[in-house]
C-alpha cells in the first residue's frame, strides 16, 4: 500500500471514530440531562422512561436495516444519513419544549447511532484487512471513552455553573447537549471531501477480493 493510500485510510478511520464519538457522547450527556428536562417540562416517570427507551429500540432497528441496505446504497450514503440524523436529533434536543420533541429527538439520535455502527464496522474491516481485529477494537474503544467523557463534561459544567441548584437551568442543559455538536462539526469539516472519496480506496480492496461482504458503491 502506498503512503497516500495509508494516509487516506487513516483519515477514513478518524472519521469513523468521530462518528462513534458522537454516538457515545449521546449516551453520557443525554442521560445526565434527562431528569432535569423532565422537571422543566413537567414529565412524569412513565414519560421519561418512554423517551429513554426510544433510543434503545431506534438503535438496533437502524443496525438491522443498515446492515441490509449497506450493500445496496453504499457506505457513503449510510454515513451521510447518520450525520443528518445526529444533527437533527441534537438540534431538536437543544430546542426541545416538551414530551414529543424529546421523544422524536431521542428516536433520531438512536437511529443515527445504529446507522453509525452499520456503516463504520464494515468500513473499518474493509480498510484494514491486514489488521482487522485490532483496528475494530481501536474503533470501539471510542464508545466507552465517549460515555465517560460525556458524563465528565456534564459533571464539570454542573459543578461550575449550577452548584447547589436542585434543578439546572434550561440554558445549561442546552449547552451540555450542544457539546455533541463539536465532533459532529469536526466530522463535517473532514467529511465533504473525505466521504466523497470513501468509495475509491475500498473499491480497490474489494476488486482484489480483500474486503468482507460490504460492497462499496458510488453515491
């Protein structure tokens, strides 16, 4: 593999890790703000439970569907879909005003999280056929790391900006959720050229018969 190809696949790997970081941050941060959102929007325990559960059935549903369609529509479109679902879910959470906006935002983020898994697992496996297991392990390290990071971010902001308050102000909850936009924006800055070039390096591997089942396709 040439140095250019190596750099290219490393960039694709970084993009996959950024997408997974948004996924993992959503678990740590949203879990940290949901109870206070319930108080602010006058939601009962049943409604909060329904909202929280939405992410956990949207996640596997997207993995199942994404696993079926990745060979049909290609990794690029699946990753772009994950980006859009994440962005819409985060923005809707920031500007939520009640039960249904929180329900829909949680569903969108759950779908985005599952779509990331459906797209990035075969992408990483295809890019690193010579070191597949190790790179997949490195990729998935971002999941627990992001959960811990998201939890620490919420704890730090609460300690500095809302110490002693029984219920955090709504503006602070919005700031904490907006933290998830940082890796999302970073992915967007890398993404336009990068996602457009996903097909080329993976196709070369695929044509040599070195990838798994995931078939690269043009947009």
